[in-house]
């Protein structure tokens, strides 16, 4: 293992290389672009034995990798913002088709108006496409999440999106540790699917389906999506045993001891949230940071377990759930905690849109405002 | 290569039980295409009559492995699938001969919503055959106009007849200078078979468009699919040709028609029994409409003959 200093996009591309993918298709968009370029370079130089398909749009990206996954190839793509939105139709197809695709989404605001900087509107807008969604908060976590993503995707046949913040992570140099190839190979052996779309296997894929057959397909996806939570926990632990790297399982909890106020967020703002927790603790406020690592499946039971009786949950959303008065995490948290008999109180705010800076003292101030609301 | 119908394989790749209309041009064409390609093939389809007639899961009337993809996806999905196979065969993950990858897509999936992806696959020279069965409308959704619907034809979205010309997508494909592009007709099955066999033998992007008279859409007798195909060719409304890397050759009988060695059938003979043109036949301006359509046919023939002279 060796430590290097590089960007989030570099960490992502290095992990994809180590995952020995068979095929990459990608279309450039800021801030994802250098992932596509680096992978094209690795494939061009022979460092990565794979094929690169330079498609003409993101709809075609997802169409290409979905079909490639159907013949049993390990595939990868990366996108951002408008590119992810443009894929929407095929995101549903990929999940419904139970295709083990891994994609990086470098989070960026969506238009209109145009904006190049981070928020999570792109990712959360794909909430109900049936994709597993991970959110990383450091370049190390981006790197490690790629292997976890393949492990889960191939075990349960659900595609996985690894999200990380545009520019704040994608373009920031941070030290991270590269895992030895033998260890990666042990954790992530060659993909050997049970079935391939191929004359040697036979069968068709994605046929027109009557209602009584259709519903079970969709319901199985819903059930397996819930099961994916356990898999993520187990594989994260297995990976830790092999590499020593650990970022939490479904949540990364900061200063849990005696917490009363729980500050929920995801992505790099959650790293900044640790500063806010420190500031509040210094003021004598029992604050705890909850960084959501897995947005889908939404770890509702885990969230409930983390909250003691009468806890107060402050939700920091970097996105809007239009028409609800808050963000998507707030809605999600409220819905999963609805059944709690005790007086868990929840409030939230939307912030950090289009890359708005969120330093720790600002987040602490926002937390104080939310505490006022809950009084 | 000269092939006779009796040399065609006995194996059927369209099985009994297809939900297509009797006399469906897509089904007739796919039978011949299957026989020319053989069993080591993978088919991709976009939403269309060909998909609607598969039969409901778990049954399928197509015996080849088939991927039912989204409407605009044909170019990228076939390209991605074919490239993934290359990777898996090179790495020894799959053994034997790489299957022929082909799209079976309508004119809607080819001329309109899928054009961008197909053009991109052609430009990249992805290794697969794109078949377009051109029934000149969106038949599956109830016969709406497409970019392939010809001038004056009535569809449910052109109730007064289409006011603009159809595109010439095969010509666009020729100008992508791909290894092989051809047009074909159900009335000339040996020509179709030969073209499919040829496409199969070439690596890279191949495009074959098959004229597909659709009786519910065009409103003619269901027994006349092949007859209508023949009339289209003999009247010059559908041209038979093939091209390699931008070099164009007209095929018979189109070539004979272009050289004047064979008389063009009047367009009226082709359109008079099609209900989609009934408004023209009943119009007081019938003569000028027919003259306009004759002009259109002659322009097309002259243009393609001239293009064949170029390179
Ligand atoms: C994105 C999308 N838009 C619209 C449709 C509805 N649709 C299904 S088939 C079809 C028309 C197909 O036309 P064509 O490709 O010519 O095939 P045909 O039905 O004529 O055989 C349409 C519009 C769809 N399935 N997907
Ligand atoms: S409507 Fe036309 S293309 Fe569709 S199944 Fe019937 S004959 Fe075939
Ligand atoms: Mg059509």
C-alpha cells in the first residue's frame, strides 16, 4: 500500500483501473471530465485491459453500458448533473434489468440557471430509479467506494452510483492510500454472472410482460434493494479487514457520546459538519454528526437506532424537494421516523446550493437556528 | 454469390405464435434475415411492432437471444454490447466465435428518436448490423407519421396527408462511409439474403434498410405485402442499391430503371390500392398530385444514379 496526493477524480479512475473493468463508455461534462480522460488514457496505454466507447451523449452512455452489462461485462461510467438527468430513462432500465453497473456521479447543480458547482439535486432526483446510491466525503472514500460498489452490484444485481462532490472533492488534492492489487483482486474477483445475453445461454431480456409477471419483477427489486443495506455493511467490514480502510457503514457517526442534537447531512459538507459539532460541543451543546453514506437504500432503521429517545434531528439538505418546504433528506428522515412513539423532533434547512460555501462556523450557526425552531 | 430460395436454411428464427398481423413485413423480413445470419447471433430491438409481437413473457416468438432496449438506444446499445463481447473474447472469458450483433428497429427508432445514436455508431464504425424495417410510420402506436413517411401519405398525425418529404437515411449512412450499406425489398428475397450474408462477413458498421409495406397502416389487402413491395421497386418509389465506404452501386431492377432499360411503372399503379393515398385519388387535383409524385420518383432515381457515377 502506498499513499499518494491526488484529486477525487484521479482516485476514482485509479480505483476503476484496479477493479479491472472490461468496458468504459463516457461522455464529458464538468466536473466529471477528467475521470473519462484518465480512463481513456489507461486503456490507450494498455495499463487497463478494457475497451473504451466514446459515445455521443449520456443517454447513449447508459444504453451502451446497460447492453454491455447484459453480456456479463464489468462496466463503468461517470457523469454529472445534466448528464445524469439525460440518462434518466436508461437508469430505470438498468435497475429494472438488474444490471450490475457502477457509475460515478460527480455531484453538480442542475440548470436552469446554469451552474458548475456542487449540490446534490442531480443525485437525489434519481432517487426512485432503483439504483443504490453511495455518497463519499473524501478522496480516500471515493477510491474505496468503487470496490464496494462493484462488490455489492455484482452480488445483488443492482446498479450502484458512487456520488462525490464536484470540485470540492473531484478537483481537490488530498492524500489517499492505494491498495495493493492482490488485495483488490481478492476482494473483487473476476465477474462471473450466472447468465449472459448470449447464444450459449439463450433467453431474452426485457420482454413485454403481463401485469401479474411485471409486478413480481419490480417487487423483487424493491425487496433486494432493502437487503442491499446489509450487504453494504458486511462488505464494508470485509474490506476493512483486508485494507484497514473504514468510513462507517451506512452512517459515519461523529462524536456519538451523549448526543441530543443530531446533525444529518451527506457528501463533503458532512466533513465540514464535524467542525460544526466541535464548535457546538465547546458551547456545551451535545451535538453529534450523522453523515449519511448510503442514500439508497435509505437506512431508516439504522437512523432510528442511532437516535435516542427524544432526540432532535437537524437535517442539512444540499437539494430541494420542491413543494415540501424542505430538502429530500428531511422528507426521508421524517417518513422513516414517523412510527417512533417517542418525541423525536425533526427540522431542516436547504443550503449549499450551486456550490455555496459551507464552513464549519456557518453550519454551527445554521444548527443553532434549527435548535430555536425546535424549542 | 448466387443463392436460391431452396438453399435457405430450414431453421426458423421467428417461431409460430408471433402476435404480428398476418402478412406483417417485419416478420417476413426477419425470417429471411435469421436464415442468412444463423444461430450465432444476438438481436436488439427497440419499442415497435417487432417487440409488441414477441408475445408476453416468458414466451418469445424469436429464438435468438434478444435484448429489448429503449427507443433511442439502438446505436449505443448494439455498439456497447458488441464492444463488450470483444473485450470478453479477448480476455478469454467467452470462447468460440463472436456472435453477430444486430439491431432490428423500425423507421421511428432509426430515422427519428434513434438517429443520433445510430449516426454515432456508424461514425465510430462499431461492429454490428443495423436493420431498419421501414414501414413508413409508427405502426405500433397506431400509425403516426415518422421521418420516413412519404409526401402526401395520410397517418393519424397527418390527417390531410404529409406535407413534407421523407428523409433519405440510407444515403446519410452512405455518407458516413461505413463498410456496408444496402437497401432491400421483400419482393427480392435473394437480393436481401445476399446483402445480409455480405454484411455478416464484414467487420464494422453495416446498415440494411428493408422496405416494409404495412397493410393496416397503409390500408391495402393483407395478402398484398409482397406485391406492394414489388410495385414500390418497379415504380421507383423504393430504390435498391448498396454501397461500400461511400461507393454506391444500384442493384437490379433499380439499375435497369435508371438506365432506361426497363420502363418505370406509373406511380399510380403503386399508390392506387393504398388507402393512405385515397384522398389524392379522389381529389379533383389528382392529376397534378400524381405528376408531383412522378417527379419525386424521377428525382430520386436520377439523384442516386448520379451519385453512383461519382465514386
Ligand atoms: C421514449 C419513448 N417514446 C415513445 C415511445 C412510444 N412508442 C413505442 S413504439 C413507437 C413507434 C415505433 O415506430 P417504429 O420504430 O417505426 O416501429 P413500428 O411500430 O412502425 O414497427 C412509439 C412512438 C416509447 N416506447 N419510448
Ligand atoms: S401494424 Fe404493420 S408492422 Fe405492425 S404488426 Fe401489423 S403489419 Fe406488422
Ligand atoms: Mg415504423
